[in-house]
């Protein structure tokens, strides 16, 4: 299913307006609408991300890029943490949002350790 960015933006704006209208009368319904729109947008973004992953894996096969998996994990962690953090901020839980962002940063640093180790080893070999 191909969907344009204009359609995604329209979906988001219509959902936001519906949530704003419901917010005046029933806060719970507004939250459910907001969450539903966010999940729908995330679904379409994941589909687009799958196409990007397939393309990058194809390129990696041609060029023998060994760290393409690390790059994809980093992008995935960043998107998931940003999504969860934004949801928490919208719900009014800034402390949890901050913790999600911190956990994402730590996860990214842990995943990049092998790459940093390889870079340090390469520099060490050049200096020897």
C-alpha cells in the first residue's frame, strides 16, 4: 500500500482536530483518538522503513558493508524512542519521556561499541 506524505499529514491533522473537539468533553476519548492516529502513522512509517531496509540490504550485498545492520538498529531505536517519548509528553508524563530518551541514548551507545572498537583498533594499527 503506497500512501503519500500529503495523505499522512491529512490523517494527522484530521485526527488532531477530532482529538481537540473530544478533549473539551471527554479527555479519555481524546487520548484514544490521539493514540490511534499515532499508531496508524507509525504503521505507515514502518512500511516505508521496510522498503528502505530492503534497499540498504541490497546495497550492502553489492558493496560488502558489514555495519549496515548496526546502522539500521540505530535508526530503529531512534524512531521508536522518539515515538514513545512524544506519546508520554502528550499524556503529560515528561519524566517518563525523559527516561525513554535516556534509555534510547544508552542503547545507541551500547550498539555502537563494536564500531568504536574497530575504529580504535584501526587507528592503533596506523600508529604502530
